């Protein structure tokens, strides 16, 4: 079963993990992306705490409803992050897939 990253590699579409791989390399990219996500979540928490408590509660309830509507259920309000396997050599991956199809 192909992942979205595999589809993005085949179609050469933008993908944030692919961007991080280009910037930080295939070994460091997942950790760097996780770091950036964690930092963004911390900023989000601070902003959420700065809201009026009633507004903050209503916003969090709506986010939970939207996540359920989208089919995602998680104990953590931000959901969970799972990174797919990194494709280190995209050109080789494309060539291999083409040869497997042929």
C-alpha cells in the first residue's frame, strides 16, 4: 500500500516532509519536522490560554467536533503525528516503480 508521500514523490507534488528531507537530509528530517510541530503546538497552547476562557472552551469543543467529523479520534487535542518511511532517493524510487510496473 502506497503512502501519500510515495504518491507525492511519483507526482513530484509538494509535501512538507519532502521539503524537510531536502533541507535537513533524510536522516534528520523527521526529527526536525517533529521539532517544528512541537514548537508550533507550544505556541498554539500559549495563544489558546490567552483567549477568554469561554471562547477558548467553545473553540476547543468545535475543534474536537471537526476532528470527529473528519474521522479522526485522538486523546490529544492536536491529534497524533505519524511520519511515513522516508524515501531517500526519489529518482531511484521512481525508476524502480516504473520498472516494477513494466
